[in-house]
C-alpha cells in the first residue's frame, strides 16, 4: 500500500481499515501510529515488541529511598538545567534570562 509507505509510520483510521493487511505487515517491521481526527489514537505493533515492552523492569522510588548513584545523577542533571553550559559562540544553550509575561511587551530602555 503506497499510502502507508509514503507516510512512514502514521496512518489514518480510515486508511488502516481500507488497507488492514498492509498496515499489519508494516507493524511487524515498525510500530504504526493510527490517527483519528488528526490526532494519534492507537499504536499497532508486533506482538513480540509488545511482550518485550511489558517485560521491561520498571522501578519507582521515593526520593528518600533513591540509590546514592541515581540521586547524584539526577542532581547533576538538574544543576545542568539550572546553569547550562556556554555554547561555542559564548551564548548560553538554554534561555537568556527572564521572559516577558504573556500578553505584555518588554519595557523600552529608560522607562
């Protein structure tokens, strides 16, 4: 089906119904996103991929119970977000100071 190949991994629900065999064949190779009214609604993927995702180990911690190495890595990432490194041109990578509030224009100098 050309429509599936042209659009990559996204098809409309109407296309999925009309070309079910082609869509399911593609889903064996890569996940296919099925949209409805222009928004992603479902993902069709091979059963083996589904089982692999289900079997992945998930861990959740209370912040007080975080392993020391994980806590340290998180804190370092947060520090990097708060004080980003300078880019090669000397500008900061993230942000340039406070942004004006929505709906307001920045004040002109000298006001």
